[in-house]
């Protein structure tokens, strides 16, 4: 096997083995997310996909009410919502309702 192909294979395997569990722990958004909203210094930035202005305002209000200033929220095609570890579980359902309705 050529060295370049071996290196490429190793990089892919390491990415899958370590990347998927880290996404599941809320350390970074999943790669398959269709919408990704990053929260930086209390501001919401849509990095991937589109959300209506009113939805963003409602999400910002919920996050501000619990003091979240950094993190991410990601949505998949299947309707699953992923939250970073910095967003308290106590508001996950509220945020999901805002985002999915």
C-alpha cells in the first residue's frame, strides 16, 4: 500500500473513531447537522442552514434567561436537536420546541 494512501486511511479512521464520540458528548456539532447555530459571547451566529429571525430571537431569549454565552445548537434532517454541554438540560425541551415548531 502506498504511504500516502496509508496515511489518508489512518486519518479517516482516527477521525471517525474519535470524532463521532466527541460530537455525541457535545464538544462540537455533528457533521451531518443541516443547521448549526453557534453562540459566541451571547450572540447567535447561524453557521450552516437558515433560521427565521423570530426563531433566532426566541432562542436567544431562552439562552439569555439561563446565562448561556457560548456553545452550539445543531439540527439534523431527522428532526433531532443536538446541544453543546454548555446549554443546561433544563432548557433543552424548550429550545427544541422553539426550533422545531
